[in-house]
C-alpha cells in the first residue's frame, strides 16, 4: 500500500497543522508511501489514473457517501475518519487515527463490501444514471399534493399506492432515511434491496425486501405536481418531465476499510439505539 489519498471535508474546519500531522503519521507507519490530498471530493473522478491503494476520508457520513459515489467503481478502499456528528459509516474517530494507520501498516484490517444502487432517469429520451450508497428517494415537492406510484419488479406489476414518496434503499441505507420511514434495519453486507413507502395512505402498504438482482421501476402519476429524485440525500433532480425511474444494483461495490476488532452491533447500539 504505497499510494494513499486523503479527502478532506473543508466545512469541518480542519486545521492545516492537523492535515500535516495526519500525512506525517501515514508516511511514518506506511513506509515509502505517498499521500495525495483532495478537498471536498474535487478531482476524485480522476482517481483511476492516480493508482491509489486506499483513500482516507476526513469528515462524516456525508463525506463518505460523496466519496463512494465518485470512486467506488474504481474499487479503491475507503477509510473513514469521523469528524462529524453521527459517523455511522466511518471506521474510527479522529483520536483513533494513529492507531488505525498503525494497524493498517501491520495488515490488521479487512475490506467490507457494500452494495450500491444505480438509478436511471429518462427525461424525454435522455437517460442519465446516478449511483448511491444509501438510497434513492422519489418524493413530492414541499407544497405538492400526495402522489400515486406504480411499482414494477422485473417488469411485473407489484402494487400501486398513494403516498408522499418512496425510498429504495441498500442495506447500508437501512439505518438512514429508510429507518425513519419505518423500514427494517438490514445487516450492511447483505445483498438485498428495501422498498419503503413514505407516509402511505393505506394501512396495507408496507416495506418489502427484494433480491438484489431485482430491477425496480417506479411510474409516477402526477398532474402538474413537483416531483424530485434525491440520491443519498445530497443530489436532487427535478422529475418534471420524467414519469418513470428505474433502480437496480450497481455492477460494483463500495469497499470500506474495517480495522480488526470493528463491531457493527456495538456501533449500532452507540449511534442508533
């Protein structure tokens, strides 16, 4: 492991001395290593030409989500260092960074694969794809009325319902918006897709867990209502001219670095329960 990236979330007001110290610790424990610094994920799209062996992310869950969407297809492992509030996706807290780097230098870590989703939007014949680590959400605008959604699974009609929206979530995203909407907690390394309605107008409409190879099509029935697609809670797309959205599993997975001794259930108790 010789080439290491360092992606910094500038909004966390990380002092330059801290950055220099982190670089020093990396080069101290991982001999002959080279560190390339990125800020706010700018330039990460060129990472496949950098030949990085790992990228260290300084920020919170949002920074990891943004990083994953940019580099996951290049299969570069991500080590998340929590500088935010929740830090559910991160591997360690900032005060544990030196110990984590030392463990990595000794090979005391594993790579955890996380399923991702690809969402395709067809706007008048122009198809654009979006990748997500957490979820894809289709929802009404702030002042819009409730909408009707038709759901097809592998081109087979599943159901139609009225609601404020629908969440299509990965296991990683099951502890995010999906959980708030009443969805189940799904163990993060499983290969399944959750579909969760948001405030449905039917007591019978419930969440469903689908096999990961399923292709989900959502047809939006609206009459001049504002409808939006949100990817990982960070990218928003106006679906004014789009009436169908298709979601399926990505061909690649996000790779998260886990230091030996990492306990998902301990993190779940501390961060969620």
